[in-house]
């Protein structure tokens, strides 16, 4: 899990988003942590805490959108909306950070 967190924190400076769909009835607490909605994702590099510059992960448990038999999707529209919900904001945050980074580099 530590290597995954480090990779995501480093990737947060890139123009990308990660969507994770949890399948089955397992415990998805680790995926919720990667999502970073409650606490910004970070990792420890030696003694230094490295925070993600932005949240790039969206986690959605499939079971929240499936019927009792676990195979049939109750609402494909709701599932699609939830899976893609954070991507526009993630894109805008990336553009904002990139613009600030470019402005600071051009002023030096």
C-alpha cells in the first residue's frame, strides 16, 4: 500500500485521473483512503511527509449500484455519474496548478 500511495502522490502532478471500481463484498477501507476525499493522500519519504498536490482518485464500490443478486446494475446512469463525478474538478485543479507553476517559472 505504501508504494501505491507514493505512486499516486507523485502522479498527482500529471494530467491524469484514476478511477477505481470496487467489485464484490470486500472491505474497501484502503481504497477509500486512496480516494483522498476525507484526508488528502500522502506518503512518508524517510522522515518527510509528502502530500498529494491534488486528489486524482475516485473510488466507487460497485455494490452500491447493484441489485441484490450482485450482477445486475440498478442504475447505469447513477453508476456512470458517480464514477465520472470528480474528473471535471480534477482537470480544472490540474490546469490551475499547471498555470501557477508556469507563471512562477517564467518569473524567475
